[in-house]
C-alpha cells in the first residue's frame, strides 16, 4: 500500500548556503526524493534557470512533481527517472553546456524506509526486496541472501556493513537457507540477532549493518556514487558547487577522497624544485570538515543524526 510521501530534508539551510543558487543557473538534484531540498532551492533559479531532478524511485518522482507545484515553483524543470550514475547521458540528453550546482543527498528517503513492503526496514515484516527502483529488474535482497556463496556473503557484510560478525552471520544464513529460503525482513533480522554474541544484542539492533550491506549490494550504491561524483565534477562549470550528504562512513570516505584528489595540485616531490607533473587543483574544498546537523535538527528529525555534508567548488581555469 502506498501512502503520502514523507521526508524531511536534512541540513537544508547549510545546503542552501553552500550551493547558493542564483537566477538563470542550472541545478541538478541527483537524489530528488520528495523534492524537499529542490523545492526550497529551485525558486532562486527563476524562469530562465533549469532544475534537473533525478531519482530512480518512481514514487519519489511523482511526489516531487506535487511538491514542486505546491511550492509554486515556476522554474523550468526536467524530472528524470534514472540513476545519477547516468549523469553523463542525462545531461547530454538535456542539451546543457554545464551545470552550476549539484546536490546528492544519498541513501533512502524516510518514505522508502517507512513503506514496509519495500523491505528496507528490519523492524517491519516484509518480503526481502530493497530495490530502490522496483521497475528495474535488478536482484532483490532475497536473491542475494539465498543465492550468494558463503564467502560472498562474508565479503559484502564486511565491506558494505563493516560488520565484525560477518562470518557468524553468513554461516547462520547458509544453515537456515539449507532448510528453507529466507524470505522476509523479520526472518533475517531474527537470524542475525541470534548469530550475534549475547552481550552485544542489547545495543543498536544487530541487523542494522546487515541491512545496510544488503541495500548497498542490491542497488550498487557505492559504484553509482563513484560514477555520479566523477560525472558531476566534470560537468560543473567554473565557480559551480557540488554538495553531497552521506549517511555512513563508506559513502563519506568516497566523497572526501574524490574532493581531495581534485583539490590536490602539484604532486612532484619538493626536492625536484620544479613541477613536472603539471597537476593543478580543479576544485576548492569548502568543508575541510564535514558539516553535521545541529542538536535541534537531530531532535526534530532523528534520521538526520548520521548526516555529513561535504561541498567543493570548481575553480576557474587559469
Ligand atoms: C535521502 S533521499 C533524498 C531526499 C531529498 N533530498 C528531499 O529532500 O526530499 C534519497 C533519494 O535518492 C534516491 N536515490 C538513491 N540513490 C540514487 C541513485 N543512484 N540515482 C537516483 N536516485 C537515487 C532514493 O530513491 C531517494 O529518493
């Protein structure tokens, strides 16, 4: 059953200050969601600007149309059902020469988490699905759990969940599925809890990291982020800004390294005395440390608590 779209935009003021959209500009929101950020940012673009909104969840696109209408946003817009990993193709199709601002607010929306049947939440009984784009014929979480080899399960739980008990959980999954396929979120959550050392079961739910790992694997999230960041940084016009909100350390690390790499200038050893590499900084990092939500925001919206915002600005070519 679908319900009204619910999602509170995170770090909204901070994103607005960093991107500072202006008249006539092109803004890409690569993770449109319910257009919480987009409907606050886009009006500044004016009638000669362009909002390009992307989401691979059709429910998000439908909700964002309504939110943008409600915000009386007269800005021309192009809403695309797809992945920000395909930014090159999307921007070529849009016939823009470059973009002034890019926002990526990663992960799932509150709406996706709360729609039990999507299978993202270990707290609600549902089939193990977890596809952000249910129209896309990619694998489901049930396929991963029931078909991946034990070593592959250990690998994804360790790499994408940073789960210290990956071996014990993978062994428990394989034992259980020998009897019958594991089909629901709560079945998996109970199994993970039982595989956890008893002394650690009382902390945050033991299934949290397993569910994170599965979601990342099912949706190819880290590959998409690397591809999307690379494209966004190439398409930014001089002076253009990219802002990325991440919700776990794997994403944050990718963003941090991508920005650092492009902010690096000459990499020649100092003893050379002269530059032979020719590398020049492409961006300035605007957030040497990531911005995080204030206490009041976390209190009002607990799902903001793990958010980290990083931003970089493309340099003018010398
Ligand atoms: C945290 S929500 C964004 C919420 C939005 N900023 C707002 O204020 O309403 C993340 C959204 O990004 C989408 N998403 C995640 N990865 C994506 C990808 N690779 N390409 C396109 N959309 C993606 C999800 O479907 C979800 O709707």
